[in-house]
């Protein structure tokens, strides 16, 4: 898998070969110490919760509580919810081509059109980053509902931006090329860096006077999964995993023979990836130095992953498809497997390692042994998003027509 630079006006061509290492198997699985809690805050900032896309919600989820609807709000009719983003102040719902925001008490704030991107919530700035339908990357402040800045993005109509991250004055965007022509398959994906200091001086139209793009990478594959941890990006591509620093220089390229289908990383940058090989799908656990700690074949009837691997605080792993949950212990051995009576939509993991799952029209919770507790039934409304959890323990989740806030009380 090759990587190349793609110049933009005022941008720097970056890349660097990095150190190439072949992914190698070890017979000795190295267990990691329990991940620390209280380090990230209880914020769902993006699809699959956090920058590592590992489903971790930094809060416990006590068992055997009585759950009730604190409030319920109808969502925009055409929204088609896919993900809920939240903290203690706001809740936002990402749909297909729009997104909608609410206050913590369920007051509707606004509906915005959504272009080719996911939405990302920057809790520190109180802003949501997203592409609009005019090809601009917007930063909208939720409290004021005001546009903080908008920047023009190179090839905005040709790529779907799957990942956004702000670090200081730099904004990073990743994207995959769209299939615009049925006779011309997409071939590329990108990772780019924008300097937000250049948004301070604007022209009469409110746009930055200078080009914000300062560096970018272009990869020769339209299959790309990306996560961020410890000041590095982990980019999974067919037959390679690239470890890229914040200057977009390649540190390491891990090579093998595989096709990635989903990926997440933990606090140590250990990589959890579902891969497709000739013999079927498998979970790989790979250290950043290229040591493959585990190759675990998935059942033939498992189906396509519904989410990246969910990583417990004890490094247990939970794999979801629409019909099954497969759980592995922190040492890579089988723990339990459950099949769905409805459809699994998505899940999160609490700091006390309880797996919360949205399934058809209910929320369920699984403990370490796989014992299930029914949390709430939503009747006729089919759920559309994974659950999200707030700092006060409330659960936010969206169905096809409504946004729900659930509160739990001790029995």
C-alpha cells in the first residue's frame, strides 16, 4: 500500500517513509494493566464515543436500577438518526443529511444541513465541526448557535470526511473518496491539517483571507479507518497500518496481507481490527511495534461488523454485528457469545465494564459473564442509534422519530 502527498495551495507536501515493519505473530499474549478512569470526562464527542473509536464511556453503570423517561422530543421528520453526541450541556443527533441539537433539558436548539461528513463535538470549545452542503467545514457554537468559522475544503464534494480532530490551533480531517461514477471506482483517501490561526483574518464574505490547508496525505485506497491516541493517528488501509504523527509524518508502516473492515485503538495505541482474509473474517490485536498479539477467527455466521471493536477498561473486547455479540477476555480468550432476537444497532462500555447495547426497540446491559439485564423497552419505536451516557448517568438514545433521555433510580 503506497502513500503519496497531494499538494494544495499553500500546503506542505509531507509523508516520509517511516520505519517499515512486517506484522509478526507472537505466541505470548501480553496483557495490559487496567485502563485508568476519570481521564477523558463523560463526553460522547463523535460516532463510537471518542478519538480511539473504542466505545469507552468514562462512567460507571450501576446494575438493577429503575429507568424511566426523563424527557422525550420528536426529531426532525427527515433526520434519520444515526449517532447521538452529548455531554452534560448539550445533545446532538447526526442524521443522513442534517443534524439537530438540544439542550440538556431537551429544548430544541436548531437543525443544520449536513454535507459529506460525520459530526464531531469539541467540548472544550463548545462547538460542532461538520461539512455543510456548500463544501465548507463549519464550526458552530452550540450555546450561541453562531458560526465560529467556516473554511473551504479541498475536493469537498469528492470525499466524505469521516474524522475530525482539533489539537491546539490545528484541525485534522480524514476522508474517503466517494463513488461518483459507477464506472469509476473510488481510489483514494486523505488526511489533512488546517491551521485555524488563519481563520482570524476574514474577507467580506466571512471566509479566511489565507489558505488554511498546511499539509495533507493522500493514500492509494478508498478504504480507510482512522483513530487517534497519544499524539498519533493510526490509519488502517488494505495491507498496511500507518502510524502518523501530528505533522503528518509517517513514523511506522506495519505491513501484512489483510483487508480492514473496522478498527479501534486503546489508551496504549494497541490496535483492534476486524480484517478480511481468504479464509474469512478475524479479529487482530496488534501492538504499535507490529507484534500481532491475537488472530481470532470470527464465526462464519457473524456477519458484518456493526461498530468498531468495543474495548473494555480491562481490555476485554466486544464485537457487534446486527445479529451477534462476541466477547473476549482481556487475555484474548473466548468469554461469551449472544445472538439477537431483534437487531443489534450499537453499544458502549462503561468504566465498570458493563456493555450497553441498543437492540431493536430496547436497551440491554451485559455484565462480564454475559448475563443480560433489560434496561428499557421503547414499545413500537425502533431504535436507530447506539446509546450515549452523560456525566449524571442519564442515557441519551434516538429512535426513528424521537430523542429519549432516560434517568435511573435505585430500586
